[in-house]
């Protein structure tokens, strides 16, 4: 397959791009999972990703595994599956050169296994960062049980891509709305708020968290959070206030290329921390194409002259340390 050279100012780096190898589908089926959040499993291959990347002038895709993750109740099986998943990311990176990077999967909820895999993924496999789902084993990221994880990520100044998954707990009888439509943005908002109010962002300022989908509903709720900065039991954990700490997150644009969510994001985010994302293959090529066009159009119409080149690739290169 032809791999085009897209190393030019308009080229994009896709930080929200998933992979779905057959062994991961089989692991989900063995756990009783028959498809994604709203339909069956999408069809994916490295070649299909590269076809989309050529079409949309994507220079590089940082691949990640998405919901439901790797914890199905047996830690030994989780450890083995995560190792296989990260080895496959390394294989893709090696085979396709600079076309693919990767956010490593983690074998949570076990902390010792996770710390070991962080070392392997970042030091041996040289992946770009790690991916954490919003919750695992009924605990959200930000939970004190994972404190050793935050400490290690902070020591490493790690890039941590946060992706939503199914909300923990039970649902109301008869509630069958596809979870990815509204629950996923809510879950991202829960984790962002949890990281702020539980003091993780304050205690561990070197962790570079990327929030999916323009931060979920965080742009809409940021003002509401700030009203209660000094009025919650957690106020001492984040003396800088919610709005200040929100600007310390990075955000991707996946499934958010519309004036309303993008304008809301632009109001609360540091513009140097907005990153391009598609959510392929959990959205089809046509949606990814339209969303990319919408993002370009929105940025081009901004009265403040927002730099789409920074969103497309400059902000990621600064985040990853490729640029000063």
C-alpha cells in the first residue's frame, strides 16, 4: 500500500485513532461482549487506517485501544492480554515507521502489574504515552487506590490519554440509549472533575492528561464547577480553582467539530493544548472526513485567527517534545 509523504504545514497528527486487531475482538467475545457501544465491531486494519490518513493528510496516528479495555475479572488474563496488545502496537510502529505511534494499554486494577507495564511500554517499546479508561473495576481515575500510579506518571512526566468507557454500576430499567452518545462525554467530565477535586492535578502537575472529545461536557459545566470552588469538601485540594486547573488539560477534537462544542472548548482551554482527533474506526470514513472539514472551517472563521496548523500538528509536537 502506498504511504504518502504528508510532512507539510497542513499535515495532521491524529491523537484519537483506535485499533481493533482480531485478538482483541476475540477477547471481548470471550467475555460476552458482542460489539461496540452502539453497533457491532467496526472493521479495522492497519491498511484501512493508512487509507484514511492519506485521504485526510494525516502524517501520523497515535493508536489506542478503547472501551471496554482489558479487565474482565481475571488479573492474569488481563496482564497477558495487555502485553500482547502493547507488543502489537510496537509491531505496527516498527513495521510502518513514523505513520503510527501508540498509547500503551494498562493492566489495571493491579498496581504492581501496571507499574511494570509502564516501564516496559515507555522504556523498552518506546510508545508515546499510556491510555487510561475513565474507570476500571468500579473506580474512576482519580481514586486514591491508584495513587502509586499517579506518582509514577508524574515522575515520568508521562502523556496520559483518557478515553471514556461504560459507566460503572447499574442502569435504570429500560434505559437502552447507546452509551457512547451521551454517557461517554459524561464519563470524561466525571474523571476531569475527579482529578481536580481529589487534588491529583495539584499534587502531580507533571502528568500531561489528554481528555477525549473536547472534554465531554466539561466546557458547558466549567463555570458551574468554578462557582463552588470554595464551597465543597474538596476545596483545599485545588486552591487554584477549577478554571485554572482545567487549562492544564490537553483536549482532542474527536467528534466535536461543530461551532458550539469547539467555541465552548476554546473558552476554557489553553489554545496550545487543543489536538486533532478523528475517533476512527469507531466513526466511518465519511464522518471523519466531514468532521475534519468542519474543524478546518471553524478555525478559519475564528475572529482571533486561531492557528489550525497548531491544532493539526504543532501542539502535539510541542507536547511530545519534538519542538521547543
